[in-house]
C-alpha cells in the first residue's frame, strides 16, 4: 500500500507540473510536455500494476481464510482477456501523435455549458445546439457532446503555441444506425502557432492514419460548416471494408471520420490567444469508425453490445 501511495503522490506531482507548462518558452514547451506525458504514462502503468497486485493479495488472503473453498479443485481453464478494440486503436493513435510531439491530454465527461458550447463559438441561440442535443444535469452542466469541450482549457493552459490530442467519451441524442451511436469515443487534436495552415492538418492526419492502418490511406477533405472552425471540412477516408459500397460507407465508398479546419478566431480569442498573430487547426474523428475500418467491422453497435464472442474475435 505504501508503494501505491507513493505512486499516487508522484502522479499528482507530475500533473501539477503540467499545469505550469504555459509559463515555459514556446521552444521548450513541446519537448517538456512530451517528457512529462511520457513520465505520467509510466507512473500510471506502475500504479495500475501495484493496484492489481494489491487486489490479488487481498483476494488470496480471503480465500486462505475461507475453509469452504476447495483449493484442490481443478483449474477450469479461464480464458485470458484482452483490451477492447477501441482502446487498442486509441493507444495506437496516442502513440503516433506522441511521436510527432503532441501532448496527450484527458478531459472530464461532464462539462460546463460554456466549455461545451459557448467557448467553441456555439452560443445559446445557435442552431448547432439542436444537432448536439445531450443530457443536461440539474446543476446546468452537460454530458459533453464532443471532445472540443476541452479546447478552451488547453488554450489557456498552454498558451499560443502548442499541439495536443485529447481522446474522450461523448454523448448525443443520435438516430442510431450501423455507423452512429449515442455514446461514442472521439479523438480531437489541435495545433496552434504561427504560420499554421491546412497543409499541416493534412500531413498530420495522413501520417496518423497510415501508422494505424499500416499502409497509405486515401483521404479527402470536403468543405463543410462547423461553428468552431473557419474554413471547415469533413474528413473522409476510403472505405477498406468494401469495394462496391456497404452499410458503413452508405454505398459511397467513403467513410466520414470527422470534422476539421482552421480554428475560428472567436475560439482563439476566448482562449486568450490573439488571432491576428497566431493560427491553428483542429480535428476530431470518431474512434469507433476508425476501429471499424481497421478491423473490417460493419456495425458500430457491436462495440457497446457486451457481446464477448464479438470482442474475442477482434484481434
């Protein structure tokens, strides 16, 4: 237990150090952030192992004290589990972006109305709120509808020059079908600095997808409207499940992964960044759809079904 307490204190200290990254010079911020993120991940892994070992010891102690347990009973051959396919893909995405100098961040699943809507240029009278209907809590907060709810906090924490990705679970009142769910995971990323362009966005997205799929993936940008970017695009990848069209790509041969574009000046301004001096891009894509493409899965509802046979088959 002393080891667990020590690791918890170390983790708390690292998180506190990350809060001071904004005070560093931009040239040092990315490298320091990446180093702290690596250290944080290492501590979390050690803490998980220590907690697991503590639980095993606790269970063994209880079994030893329970005389009704037949310790001579044969092993029934319990099967070893594995990570959920979405978790595996999320870790692959995190690894490739970390290798490109991105900070990996985490955010709460409950957000304020300001962070979820107003801070990303979606005021109370904006029609986009109807498209992102979600669960409202009695205290006025919401279950976040997109990972963009963390953008304002990161802009204020890291200042005008940084790059980060932040995965998380989101909630929306969706019409559920083969490629849409009401509870799903997203990965959002943003890069802010001087002379940032759409070309930077395309490069990082293509590099990440090639690393996840282990081959070059054909992508395209389609002009679209999102309140928090200007200009905005839909980001599509060529469907690798089918050749002539399927339920996932809706017979088009392309799968929409998410939205992207140049960060709207209003969003930068509300984050304390001067849009006349700095620019940035942001993107957000669904992890389930990425996982479906990677493993050839044609139904998004399998992921939340609790079907163990399905989960065992995805390796």
